[in-house]
C-alpha cells in the first residue's frame, strides 16, 4: 500500500506517523477520544506550558489527526477519525491483513 502512494500521500502519511511518535500527542488523542475539548481543557491535563500543548495540537492538526473549530474566544479540538481509519488500514495491510495475527 505504501508503495502505491503518490508523493503527497506519502508525505501526509509520514507527517501522521511522526505526529503519533510523541507520547504527549498520543495522550492528547486519548483525551479527545472522549469528545471535543477546548485548548484550555487539554492544557489543564498536562504539567507543561500552554505554549507546549499548543505546539502539540498544531502538529496533530497539520497531520490531519484532529480538527479545530473556533467558537468566540475558544478553540475546540476533536478527533479526525477518517485519518485514523486510513492509518489503521495501512497498518493492517503492512502486517498482511486480518488473517496474519
């Protein structure tokens, strides 16, 4: 499947996998599994600066793993499940399908 990707698709997949490599970003995705959250709510769950969380959110958004919506002064984040599904299909294809456990 990876060999069949066009240049831009391969770059997109590379961004996504790179974004998933960071444990803080994976934890943010886990939080968003429960539903959309504001940047402040997400920041409050970590012992790092809001600027650091903002950077993590930016990387996740650029990789297509999350979407953001501005409502007044607040920005809300939610999972982009279509990209996660594409990654899961790619991983399943890598390991040889569901029969090869």
